C-alpha cells in the first residue's frame, strides 16, 4: 500500500508509480478524488465544527429535526443539500452573495418553490455565533452594508465541493503526476475523460427475455 505519485497513460497496460518507486501495471485505472468541505474561513467556524457547523447534510441532517438551519452557496451542491435538509428541518435559509443562483434551472425551481426554504439574496456570512453550540449567524447585506443576526437553532450548514488535488503534467508524453498544489489543480472533467479512456471496450448484445408461459404474468 502507498500513494500513487504518477501515472503513465501513454500505452497499455497503464503504469502507476507508487511512492515514487514501486511500479504497478493495470488495464483499468479508476481515479476517485472525493470531495472536501468548502468553508468560509470565519473566526468561530473551526471552533464550532461538529457543534453545529457541518459540511455534510446527508451525514448529519437527521440529527437536527425540527430546527432552523442555514446553508451557504448558490450551486447545485447547495441546492441539493438545502432540499435534503427540508426532510428534517423546520426551516432552511439559503444564503447567497449574489442576486441569482448558478445552479441548474431545475434545481433552482425546486428550491425557490419549496415552502420550507427562504433565500437570502445578496447576503454574506460575517461570523458564527455560539458558545458550545451554534446559536446564530452574523449576516451582511451586500447592497446596504447593514449587518444583523440570524437566529438558527444551533446549526450553520456549509456546502461541500468536489475538489481534486491531482493535476495533469507533461501532457505531451502521456505522463500524469500527482500534486498537492491548489494552483495546479485541473478540472475534474479532465480526469473523467482519462478514466473513460482507460476503460476497456465492452460490447453488450441485447437478447429478448424468454420466460416460461406460466411466469409471464409476473412482468
């Protein structure tokens, strides 16, 4: 076991180098980079992490039934998490710094038409309030510059984002190298393209399903 430090996709079998020295050959390479939390960098954010501040609605949402929650973001991830939280929360505030979402239209429509969701446009979060647990937020209207407290019963919800720490280098030679430098991070879709290229060709042949006459009614 170890860390893959470079991958050569120029020929099959593909060659992976583990810990800069150990080669591994493979016909198929699956790259799973996962996701990381998208925090705001507020003073009390890290202090209250796990005490009301969360980045995973599906992980923690069920613990907070009938409470008022807030989520920050305007993309599909924020929309999905806000909608998921309505299963448990009495109300969900979606706080967005602009006057329109960047999420897909269908996700916007679902959020804007949901009776449990209230959108706070042109708003940013300035701080998280609370001692042992989150008790509210300090929010700021970006148009007027006015700040006020928003009472959320113990919870600030932040969205998560897919964020790969793998970049493509030496593209002309087909060699890919891992890096931890955010400035060199490439879009996830590029890795998806290489993943598809790495998949072996599989041909499927459709055949009609033959059932005994006595079982045909089960369909």
